[in-house]
C-alpha cells in the first residue's frame, strides 16, 4: 500500500518542480498563443501502454476502494500516541541505511545526522518509540536509498514502470534491496518487513489527501505523475539538472534586445 500512491507523495514534496507543458511564442510587439498539450512520449517510459492500463487500475479501483478508506480508518481509529510511537519506531529502523548511503554519496554531515538520530532514539527514545532526536533539534533529513547512491554516480533510472497495486518504480530502485542487508532492517523477516511497508504506507496516503485536487486538475495525471516522479528520483540522487546553454544564450540575447 505504501507505494500505490507514491506518485501523489512525489507531488507533496516536489510539486514546485512540476509545471504544465504549455508553450508560448513571443515576438517583439507580438504574442502568439499556442495550444496547451502534454507530450505523452518519454524515452524512459518504453511500456507506456501497459503503464497507463496499470495506472487506471490503481487510480480508479485500488486506491478509492481499498487503500484510501483503509488508510483513513487506521489513522482515525488508532490512538494518536500509539500511531506516533509506531511511526517513530519504523522510521528509526531506516536511519543506519540512510547513514551508509549518505557516506557513499559523500554527504558526511548528513550521515552524522542519521547516526546521531539513531543512537539517541534507540537508547533514550525507548528503541525509537519516542523521537528524542527531533526534540533535541536534530531533525530527520530525507532518507537515502542505495538506488540514490547509484544514481549519484551516473547509473540511470532505467525503464519506468507503473506496477499494479504498487505504483511507480524504476529499474534502478532494484538496488534498494541492499538497504535490507544492514542492521536492524536485516533482522526483519518477510512478514515484519511487509507490516512496516503497509503501516508506513497508510500514514503517507492520509497525508496526501489534501494534494488530491492537484492531481485531479491535471489534463493528464499519468504524465504529470511520471515526470514529477522521475524528477524526484534525480533530486534524491543529487543529480544536477542539465542546462541548455544554447537556450540560455537565446534568452540573454532576447533580454539584451529589450534593454536596447
């Protein structure tokens, strides 16, 4: 359930990075407006036909009739202190892998933050049930996966998939299995790992309810979700966006003409 609507989660964190693919042409003294149109082709989405079918299955059936109501029920009927304790405990399990992946990416300061959060919450925070680190003003940064480290060193996302009952996924994310080899995640059996995945997913899904109108208002929610998801993957891997120098030169020339 955690990843069925990871696409919506991406909108929560990086909605500012997305924009409607609308093109306008401007000449000096003349403005010509062209039709707004989404470019549905994408080199990283070779299975777009299949992916759109799976998007419809997730979006029209699995989420509104299963994931959303179950998630809301969990949040509304579970006592808040118990929910927070569970969420803190599960988040604490990810701190060591994030620490190692940050080290691999050369982020020593962030690795130290994850290390400090882990030992504080594990010891003083009753094995992570209480987020002592945040109370001590050691805020949790974004988690880093092994796939993010691979992307940081030039490994591409690979093909994009919309998996039934799971959500968006890229081939590079297959490397995330390495995170499960680090303690304490390595101590979880299959069912415990599945429970962690489901509980975290329900919390994430409820947090995204306020973002639903943004997706519904999009002319093509599938394309918007895909593009923002891929942008998010590059952001997590700390990949610098490519700059079109020719386009920048054209803009500079245009601005110079206006100044004259």
